[in-house]
């Protein structure tokens, strides 16, 4: 069983689609049953829950051999950073408890820094937590980010929305299509040196392989 967190989102939906096409056993997760229903119709197991809730995450990861992890957040949330931190801890705790052996994180450029990265805030902490999972193979895909926050902005709870508004129209930043991110987990054994996979720990995850 492969658990896909954020399956109705940009990255998660591409991963879930690929896995279902490969006839893999897939469990999809998100807060909206309606948004997950199309995957259910194609044979995925659907779990509706909130990724900040440990109990919901236990259901997501139960019996799963592999997992795609995304870190969600609403930039208009006044507690954006602290909620993402709580979510990261809950996700890691549930993965450890359920002994998921292969984990792929949809991370981002900027995850190497613990501050000044705007909406990417929290991925640095989550990477550290996941790499601390003693019995799991963890791969973090630090993809180019479509948001393109200017460097040096404070990652405080109030800052994320402001930073997006301050982005200059001619600001240059790298971008990547989400479908290209999604194609990395199934083919990781051949993409270790790809520019889309600058961060790699442990051996290749077993997602669609
Ligand atoms: N998109 C890109 O091009 C890109 C590039 C670089 C890195 N990344 C990274 O990839 C990850 C995912 O990005 P994305 O673009 O796929 O995000 P997205 O399109 O915003 O999707 C977020 C997903 O998470 C779900 N979700 C949101 N809040 C949730 C919660 N509290 N509990 C459970 N599910 C929740 C959403 O569904 P519901 O709202 O229905 O719950 C949705 O399925 C992020 O960590 C991001 O930094 C993305």
C-alpha cells in the first residue's frame, strides 16, 4: 500500500494518477471527500482527515509500505508557520509509529534554510525530522518552487501572505512543472543526480518501483 498525502493537490494528484495507472494499491488523503472521490472511483482507498491530526495520519499510514508526504498550509492562516511545524511533527510521529519504510517528501528549494524562505518555511524542520526516522529510507525532492519568495524575508506567522504580495513582477526564479516532480518518485533509482533531486538520503524509496 502506498499512502499519498495531499492527493488532491498539484503534486499529490500527479503521483496518485501515476500510481493508479500502474495498478498500485494506493491510499489517498486530504480534507475533502469530494476532491478525493475521483481517485476512489479508480480504485484508491480514500481517507478523509486533517494532516495536523495524529489520529487521522495513523489511518493514512496504517499498513503502508511507502508514502508521499507533502507539507500543506494556507498562507492566509495567521498561524501558518506554527501549524506547519505541528503538522510536521504529527506526520513524522505517525510514520514512525506505523513503521512506513519508504518515504518521499515533496520538498522545495530553500529547505536547506531554517529562515528567510517565506512560504517554504517549515520544510527545513520536516526534512530534519524525516531524516531522523531510524528505520525508513527517506528521499527529499527539493524541487524548484512556483512561489519564488524573495530571500531574506522573515518566516513569521504573519509574513507569508505579505511576502507573496511583495514579489516583484520581474523577479527571476526557477520553476518546475508538478508533473515532472511527480515522475521522480516512481523512477528514483535512475534520477539520483537529477537537478530536481538535490537532496537525497538513504536508499531509493519503493514508490511505484
Ligand atoms: N506545486 C509545485 O510546483 C511545488 C514545487 C515545489 C515544491 N512543492 C512542494 O510540494 C508540496 C505540495 O505542494 P502542492 O503544490 O501539491 O500543494 P497544493 O496543490 O496546495 O495541495 C495541497 C494538498 O494538501 C491537502 N491539504 C491541505 N491542507 C491539508 C490539511 N490540513 N490536512 C490534510 N490535507 C491537506 C489539499 O487538499 P484539501 O484542501 O482538500 O485538504 C491538497 O490535496 C509542498 O510541500 C510544496 O512545498 C510544490
